[in-house]
């Protein structure tokens, strides 16, 4: 066989592997689109770091305070599915030890309630894909707590240009925490080159979910926040709720466990016993639907497309880059909907400078079309919320919030994501707090005692080179967004 034929066969094999793993069927239960169900016991939670004109800083962080409280009173079941669960953080800045606090809370409650079943699910990035040992996962397992590092291989490949090669050459070798010699980006233990060969696959279990028993009910909390020390100063949002939609959250988590070859008898039992009696004696405050993966995209497009002249659309995002979302936003603006877009400037991440891609490039498009854009005022932290608020001229306020950035990776069935769509009265506590937080960020600009946002011009970038670099990265998947 000539080298030309051999080369052609290798290329055809790579193309075939890349195409298959880009379009292969999703695992059962992934991309879940829950029905709109009664919303009960809802509470909106907000994290924010405030930078004051005198140079001081204060924090109003509610989310993990509530997570720790819910764990502390659980008696029968706790499920935690969180993306970043480690103690890495940049030097020179004080951070809350969220990973240690969450670990200790789970272990302490397990000691107090030996019959409590606790299920922890996380992303293999926390062990650099098997190349190191997580002290937090190790401590949980020693306490008899189940920890599942999600098996990402059944998911579609978000970066097929690399993943096709990796699936043929490298995945078979596995990984282990012994014999590492390369620096570890999230810990002190050296890792092997196999960890860094797995990294450019650029896919993740990016969910941030908690489910616990709360008295006679089950309660779920869906958020954009991670139990990660370096993320502890980020701005984030969360919603906590009871009612039948909690079972949809459990079903979506059951799919992740099944995909990873794990089970939870208690979770299975809770799902099989589920019925609408969960809402008995509760006051229904609106509607809620659990959405995962591309079902989040469908909900976002439906909300944006329904915004007519006089409607208000407010977006607050860490990453905004999905081309269909951008086009639909521009169409809504042309129809006369009132858009406001608040973005992280993508200026830094955990002590490292970033290029501003993709948000500054998308902001350029929106700004040219006349859409108001502002930047979160950050200093070492990130504007990490992922929320869309629709306020029509008449009718309920709609929210879409959770773990998903509006990017190709987050919305096109590549990452694992969990959001909730909520419909509530405009004067409800949930709506007024969500709108109030956005207004506070939007209105508190330079000259205020607390500067929460900056005008578009502060981080404007009209470089066409970087714009087309963003477009290439978004199209090919060779990016971390």
C-alpha cells in the first residue's frame, strides 16, 4: 500500500469519526424539555460583588449560604451536580473557600443523619480528566458519599477537529494520578500529558443543581454559581423552588448518572413515586419548566421571538456568542422591542488576561444596530450570571436562567446544562427581585457611589481581525466558550 493511499485512509477515518461523534444520537434523557408545571415555594437568590467609589468592596452572596442551609436540614436525600468543585484561585486576592465549605457540610450532615443518601456529580475537569486526585472527592468518598465524575464520551463532540484525532489516538490510554510531571492548572499534584490531551475536547457537565428534601417536600435550586474558590466573588443568580418540576430536575440528573454507568436507588424511588400531591397545601405562584441542553435554546428563541414593540428584553450573560441568538435579538430590536444587554467584558479569568472574545465582538454587532450594551464593572471577578428576562406590555414576566451561557457549546447539545423557564406575575417577589437586580446593575454607572456597570465605549473593540477570529472559533468549536 502506497503512502498516499494510507494517508487518504487516515484522513477518511478521521473525517468519519468526526462526523459520527458530531451528529450521533444523544444519550437517553439528555436535552430534556419539561412541561410548564405549577411553581411553588419560589425564591430568587443573587450574588454580587460591589465596587465602591472609595476603592472598597463589599459582597452580597446569598446562593451558597442557602445551599449550605438546605443541606444542613436534609434528612433523606441530597443531590449536588456542580461543574467546578475545587479550591484553585488566583493569588493575591481573598476568596471564600466554597469547595471546602460544601464538602464539610455534606460530610457533617451525613454523620448526623447516617441514613441520608447523598449523590454528588461533577465534571472530570476537577481531576484534570483523571490525572490528579481531588482532596474533596476523596474526603466525600471516605465518608460514604457517592461521587460521580461524569463520563463525557457519550456526548457529541464540540471540537471535532481535535476530538476525532483524540478518539483514535489517545482515549484508549486512559489516565491516572501516578507519574505526572506537568504542572496542574487546578491543584498542586503534577499531571500527565494525557490530561492536557483530553482538555481540548472542550465539553463539560456544566450544570449547577441542588435537590434536597425540605420538610415534607423536595426542593430544587438551579444556579449559575460553582462551589469553586476562585469563582466565589463572581456575580451569579439562582432560583429555588418546590413542586412537581423538582421531579423533572431529578429525571434530568438520572440521565447523567445512567450515562456515566451509575445509579441512585433513592433517586429512582423518588421519581417512581412522584405525583402531583407535592403541591398539596402550597400556593402556586406561576409556572416553571425545566430545560436542559438544546431545549434551553428553544426556550430562549421562543421568548425573544415573542418580544414585540413595547416589550422589554433584558439579558445578563458571561458569554453571548450563539449566532442564531444574536440574529434573533437583532430581529427583535428591528420589531421595536426594547433590548438591554449587560455583559462580562471577558477581560480576565482567575488571574489571567483574556482577549475579550466573544462578548466584545458580539457587542460590536449589537451596538452598531442600536442595541444598548453595557459592561459589568469587575475587578478580578466575573459577571457570571446567565439570565434572560422578558417583560411584555401586558401579561406575565418570563425568566430563563441557570447554567447555560448563550454559546454554541452550551446550547447545541454539546455540554450538559440545566436552566429553568419561569412565568410569574410582574409584581411577584421573583419578578421584582430579578428586574430590580438587573436595573441596579444597569443604572449604577460611573459617578455612582457603587459602580456596577460601565458604558459600551469602555471596552469597545472594533477590530475586524478579532471579530472574524470569534466567528471562526464559534463555528469550529475550537474555543472554551
